[in-house]
C-alpha cells in the first residue's frame, strides 16, 4: 500500500508569494495532521482533521496559514503571503484512529528567500 | 514544564552495546506512547508503540512504560551504526486526539 504522499518535495519561493503544499493520506485513515519542523523549534503540530473536519488549529502560527481537506484523499496547507521565517520542512501524517500511530509523509522542504 | 521531555544528547554508544533512551511526560492520564526514528533529512518513522505498563519487545528494540513514574524508555540491543539517528518520543494525552512529540535525542553509534 502507498504511504502518505506529499508534493512538492522541495519548494523555493520568494517572500510574498503564495505557497501551496499538498498531501494524500493513507487510504482508510480518517485523521490527518500537518506538522512543521525546524532546528530551533523541533516538530510542531499545526492543525489536524478528523473525517475532513478541522479539529484543532491552535498550532497555526498566524492568519497567513490556512489548511483545507475537501475530501478524504486530499489536503492542502497554504501560506499567503510567505515570509523567510516560514522556511522549514512541512510534514503531513495520517492515522486510522487517535491518539494512535501516525504515519508520516516524506515532507516538503520549503525555502522562502 | 514541557509536556514531553527528552535529553537532546548526543548520546554516544559503542557498536554492539545497549543504547538506552529516556522520556518523561507530564499528563498522568496519557494512554498511548510512541517512539519514532528520524534519520537526517528524512521523515519520522514509527518504530514502537506501547499502551500498557511493562516491556514490549520487537527485535532489537524494547519499549518500557512506567505510568506511575510517567516514564517511557527505548532500549536498543546490539547497537549498529545504522541506528545512528534522532529518536523522538511521542505521547497521546488523555484529552485530545493528537500526540505530543518531544524534542528528540540524537544517538550516535561509534564503531
């Protein structure tokens, strides 16, 4: 079975541009999590969904960040406008129940110049 | 107090020895506990989960849970250079569906 799929794997953009990260969870998993990882702050939970509904977005750093899950197979994390301090690796993870095992995608390395 | 605490390391262990990684957590009602391994430049990979007090063994890995002491550990027997990575402890709190990650312990296995 395919694991969690994320795209793009790398994104380089200029400050002020819109960035959209994409995630396809493992089929049958009804929880989806978005994380950000930096050396300074470690792995931070941004938002998570259950059955396509956002449950907790308290980790979203500011209004420039938004996330959607229009169906069980797809989620997006959008940053508009992007800033250099948004540079990080963004991971998507999914789980069949919670709080249970989460499986991570390969991540998107975002660089904002 | 952080919700999940780990020593950041680095922890240096000779090849073939036992590596012991430790984690404490603050939510006494936590019910689920996980260890993830993360190689540099890669995503976290689940290696162990444990839900009951005691030991759980899987190959060279043993997870130990002591809920009374709010302590979970990971033992790696016969350490190999390929075990060199950052190990993340994660805890499922009593009141939410998310899991809380520690900051990770960097493990280095020296030949």
